[in-house]
C-alpha cells in the first residue's frame, strides 16, 4: 500500500519522535539501524521530511534529527505519507491502473473507495507522537 520509502519515512518519524520525547537528538546511523533501513536511503527520506518541516535537522558534531514540541503535537501520519508518496494513496487505483474512475472502474474500484476513505481518516487523525508513545510503552516495535 505504501512505498518502501514511505514505510521507512513513517518508521523514521516515529523513532525521531520517540527520541525527541526523551530530549534526545539522534543521528542518521542510529535512525537507520533502529528502523532497519539502508543509511543512504534513510538520508534521502530524512532530507524530504526535514525540507517539509516535519522534522528538524542540525549539522555539526552535535547535530542530528529531532522534532520540536510543536512538531510533536501537530505532525500527523498523513503529513509523512503525503510528503513521500504524495496524495496518490487517496486517488490512485487499487489495482494500479492509470485510467480508473467511476465511469471506467476497475473490478476493485467501488470497494476500494470505502477502504481509501477509512485509510484517509486514520492517517489524518493519527499523530506521529501517538505512535511514538506506543513504541515507548513497549506496545509496538519498529523492526523485527
């Protein structure tokens, strides 16, 4: 459903939120290891998240990535998905067809519309902070 980049982006944002909640700025290597993602790929994803003001990036020997208190309160799962995968998840065909719409539906079109609306609601009402809290409490994991 999500691209691999988006999956890693969500994991990275959740991990950074968890660390930020502890008052810790974390580096690329630690993030990549924590989310089980290649470093170079993670760097590109983090650059996108930073450029779109979903996380903060600091350079230098004490640099790294973090989320401000404001970001922890306002960044939603939908923000990360939209930044990395655009709005395609809300508009794309469930089977990946280029020309699927109400006039020319794919076999999944009508069923997928309802699922897509539920997914949109979940993404727009789930804060990254909430996911980080479930990680912090031990109720969730980021890698196997």
